[in-house]
C-alpha cells in the first residue's frame, strides 16, 4: 500500500486533492499497527473478520482509483507531447471527453475528488469501529521483511529430507509388495494394501519412498501413481490411469468410459504392475475403483500385481478392498527430534545448535510426533537466529496451543502461517486459487504474485520483483508449504505441489475472498476440526453458483461443454479469473465486459478462436495467459491498450500467424512467451521498444521483404534473460544479419534453441549462419534443430565450457558428430533424428586416435544422461582402441547414470567401455537386433551390461 500511496501523492497534489489525500493517508497509518492482532483474532472472532473484510474492500477500491490515475496521466502526457502539467492535462481530459478508456472512466464517475471523499468517509467509519475491538498494536510491521535473514537459504535444505522413524514400516511395506501371496491363488486379481493414518502423519511420503525403491522398480513391469485428493468420476480416474499405462495424451479420442476401460485391460494384461491411489477419501471413488478398476480390469494383470492405497480411515481402506493394512502412528520423540533438527539447525554451527537444543526439544514435544507439523515448525525456526526468538516462539506455542487437549497438524500450520510476514502471507494464501494436488509452475506463480502487487511490499526497492518473488518462493518452500518438487537440468525447482492440509490452510484463510468451483469439486469432510474448503459441487455438469458475493479471486474447473457462470459477469471487483479446462470450453465475450478490475486472467486451454475486443478495457490487467489455445487465430489490436500488462503468455497457440501491430505500446511488459507458436510469420517491429522486456522466448526470423517486422539485429535493444528460441534461422540471407544479434555479448541468456528450416535453397548457408550465431561462454543449454549440413562443428562449440545440456535434433544430412567428449561440464546429451548418421566413433569421445599413450584423458567427465533416438542408419558405436586394450589413463563417461537407445533399427553392438561405466539405468526400445543381442544370460552383448541394476528392453 505504501508504494501506491507514494506513487500517487504527486498526482493528487497536481489535481488539487492533497488535503483529502493527506487525511486518507493518516487514517491508514493509524489502522496499520493493529492489523497484525486483527489478523490473528479473525480466526475465532466473526466480528473482527467482518471488520477486516470491510477494510480490505475499501483498500481495494482505493488501489483501483490510484491505478486509474497513474494509468491516465502518461497517456495524457503523450497526447500533449509532455508540454503541459498534469493538472492542465486532466482539465483537458474533463473538458473534451477523450476517447481514452481510463480517462472516460474518470469523467463518467463524476470526478476523482468525489470518489476520494467517499473513500475517506468509508475509511473513517472503519477506523472508528476499530476502537471497540481494543486491538493490540504491533510495531514489527515497520521492520524489514523476514525473508533473507542471513540464515542459510540453500537449495540443499529443500531436498526431500531424510525420513526418520519409518525404516521398519518401509521394509515391511516393500516385503508385502514384492512377496508372492498365497491369497492370489484363491482370489484372482491384484493384492490391495493400504496405508492408514491421520492427515500429516506421512502416508504419502512413505508411499513415495517405497514407490521409488530400486527393488520395487525392478520387481514390477510398470508403476502408476494416481493422486485422488479431490473427488473424480469414473471417466477421469480411468483417463489418468490409462495416460500412465499406455502413455496416451490427455486429449485422447477415447472419451467413452467403456473404451477407456477396455484400453486399460489390454495394457495391463499379463503384466505385473503397481498402482498407487493416493489420498482416497470420497466413498464414490472407493466404490468405483473396487467395482470396476480393481476387480474387473486390473485382475487381468500378472500374478504379483499390487494396488497401494493411502487413506485416513480404516473404513475407507476396507471400501477399497484392502486385505492388508498398515497403520501409521506418530513418530517417537527421538525420531521427531531428528526430523526437526535437520531443518531447524541447517547451516548453523555446533555451538549455536547446542545453545538452542533444550528449547528445540520443548518445541518438538508440542508437535506430538506429527511429521508435517514438525517440518513446518522446523522451517519456521530455521529463520529465527537468536535464542530469544526461539524462546518467544515457545511461549507463543504454549499460550496459543498448550491448553488444547488434541493439537492437530492444522493448528500448527495455522500457527506457522501467522509467523509469516504480511507479504509472505499474501503470497501463500493466493495459492488457494489452485485446486488440490495441482502442479504449480514456479515462474508462473511468481508472475501472478507480481500481478497482484504482492512483490511491491518489500523494503528493498532496488531488488527486481522477479528476484524477490524467487526469494519468497524459497522461503515458503523451506517452511514446507510447498513439496513434491520437479527440477530442471540445473537442479532448480520448476514445479511443485502443496500438501492437502497446507492447501486447506490456504483455502481457510481466504474462504471469503477466493473460491473454486466446477465439475466434481465437492466439500471434503471436516477432518481434525478444520473448516470446509470452498469447493462447490456441480450437478450434472453445470457449474454451480457459489454463495460468495465479495470474492476477489475465482477459479473455474471446466469440462467439455461447460461455460463460466453468468453470475460472474456481475462480480466487478474480481481481481483473478483462473480457468482450468480440459478442452472445447466456450468463452462468451460478455463474461468479461464488466470485470475491469482484473489483475490476473488465465484463459489457457480454453479452445476459443478469437479474444474479445473488450479485453482492451482491462486497464488494471498485469497477467494474461492465453497459452495452449489450439484454435486461437487472432489477437485484437485493443490488446495493446493494456499499458499495465507485465506478463503475456501465448505459448503453444499453433494457429496464430501475426501479433497486433501496436505491441510497442505495452511499455510495462516484462515477459512475452511465444514458444511453440510455430506458425508465427514474424514479430512486430515495436517489440524492440519494450525496454522493460526480460523474457522473449521465441524470435521468428522474417523474410527480407517484411520491412515492419522485428529483425534479429533488433535484439541488441533488449536486455533479455534466461531462454531464447530463434526460429527459422534459415531465413537469414547473409552473415552480417546473424552477427548483428551479438549473441556472444548476451551473458544473461543461458538457454538457447537455434531452429533452422527445411528450405533446400538455403542448405549451403546453414554452416555459415551457425558459425555467426556464436553464443556467450556462459551458455548452459543448447538445442540445434533442422540444421542442414553434413557436420555440426562450429568453431565455438568446444569453447562452451559451462554447457550442461545439449540436444541435436532433426539434422537429416549430418553424418558425424563433433568431439563432444571434450565439453567439461556437459551433463545431458540427446541425439535424435539424424537419418544420415551411420557411425559414432572415437572422434565423438574427443579422443585423438593418434595421441600419446602416456597422456591421461577423461571423455565426457560429467555426463549423466545420454539418449540416442531415431537414428535409422546407425549401425556402429565404437569406443577408443586404447580403452579396449585396458589403458587405465583413459576414462570414458565415468559419471554416466542413464542410457537410452530408442528406434535405432540397425545398431547391433554396444561399445566395450560400457562394462566400466557405473550405469544405473539402461533402456533399449524398438531396436530389434540389439534387443536380441542383449537378452539376459543369452545375448552376445549381455556381458557388457550385466552389471547395470535397472535394465528395460523393448518396453
């Protein structure tokens, strides 16, 4: 709020409204110190909750007014060429009724003075009402944000922590899964085993450990994990299982239940499988799974197949047909302490740990052996640096929780939530817009936080909002508010989930501001004293109408044929509209006409053809996601009126050929995502004016006759970071055009994709163009696609000493590979669709066949993943002659962990050096000759791979 007040103070002063503005500011400053106490008391006091709701409503209205003013002034200054003061400009606006939307708004609402006066009167009444609550005043809200406290914020802390106290449970569960049961000869079908325990006791964590155990991986032909943390009907359960088994797409043509079930039966027939159904609580799921999937379909699997179910009650486990149950109990004090210590003491020296140990053990006792609660409280205390802070936490826990007879995980989660700074509370609670078990993309979440203004609350004004968002995300992750992380090749978190109890906390604290509605969304039973979530069941496919009139954030889970409810049209105060669609969801332009306060709008995967013209009226909009709309063809020119837009995502919109010409007007645009829009013919030249732009993930090289198109050389005007995909490099007619981009100076670009084209007349130029597109030595990931030349060996390639990932894809004329073994940092290598390549020899290893035998060589020193795919003529893979002779001075791929060979029909023999590599995973698929030679104990090549623990052939 302080940022907004400071920003508009200058504007209101010029508009002769300073007196009213000063009073408004004074009231807010008197209210601010009591908000911390009010936030805590609203949990149990309805009157306080209602009072806070009124305060939030008027605060949002104030913010809207300030946003309109700050948007209008630059437009008016541009119209008058900056020659008149804002006061005069506004008088011009009032007198001539400019067509500018935001200025028209100012006129039509009878002037901003009257609006500000009305807001001041509302705020005065709210302030007067606050005296009756006798709030305590907190001063810490004036202190810096509790984000980077000097305590370690290493990625290592966010690795999955060691699970203490479950060793025997884990061993017993693995035995039950891999052992042959005498019952199987009597009752046909897979054995059903259930893990039973209260929320937060560690059921899913234990199931994940067992699921990923090497013995379990080897025992079963395939494994399937299905999370059922919200109700799903038969069709959805069947689709999810089939996607894993048959590796089908979500948009499969098998839309009929019976067809899906038949596909599942055919896929599992004769194979030993493990199916995990995690977090089953809805009886309808249990009845369906037992009645159809478990006994009518999965019984066709081979003997020894298993189904593992996690459930909170024994009755639910029985309904799932469980014949064996494992009841998880609370951790012992010793295991609780070890779990807590690894998080709370991470990065501290021994003397500090010893000083805090006694207090820590007292705190752990209050957690009653609940693993999730222990991790969350441990994460809280990780950010407390002094003994005094730890003692204060202990006192507060005793005061707030010590009197309770039965403390639940939810109680401790709520305690940890109140410890967050105001900015972090905003960021965490905003996650209530996602359904349970939703896979959250970290970067998108940060951009949504930014669109809501949550990243402007820090005292560090010099820090980029995106960097601050990453710190906030890491802080919440270290407190165990996020889990189940997916990482990129660099180990950075890219996706995550929330534990269902943590998600319920987010919904609980936003239950009057945020709602999710849609098909199959139902209220979960009231477990452990927590309030119901805001899911609303939709009967018969109709999207139900939630009774939440003042909601600011709305999510709709839509199935084919659904539409956004009509009542949404009138929710003028809505700031977030988030859709989760399967396919073919109609968008009615009238839905958006009145939603002019939106800051965040997600319409991805909605399958509409044209974005409504009315989108230009959303002057507050900061985040717009239109990605994966396969039928979207046209973006209206009015899109360029969104001068506050920060993030625009149009990824994977295959029908879009042009972007609006006025893109240069989006002066605040920071992230433009266009990847996989392969039919784009060019980009507008105006994009070169967007000096705030940090992300432009796809650049289309236009034909020479497109004068108004964005040229490759225009990149020099932008300070891009991260990932860049240069598409149609073959359109470059000369070396000068390629050199103008000066990629070698772009140290902030770490991921580069160079995509050529198939044009025959340009094939002789590809080698020259590639040489001219020399990237910066900092490059970490490189993809080269559709390159037409016999070799891929630019002079600069071996100078990429930081390169960690390399993909060479769809290069049909390439006959040989460069000496990639010389790249010192390479960790992942993929060679795919090189139809002319016949041999991979010692030159690939970077070993000179005529080198001195006394020299020591390590080829591919850090390579962990190697994949060959669709090399249809490849028939020879040889290593080094010196290595075959047993020369100990040569080491080849000493770090290789995973090797995949797929659809290489002519390859017959594996290189001898594989015997000496500590490979853990080998996959050979659709390689008929090689598969025969690698048969266990029989094949000619078996002796080269027999040491590998996990081998999959012809999957």
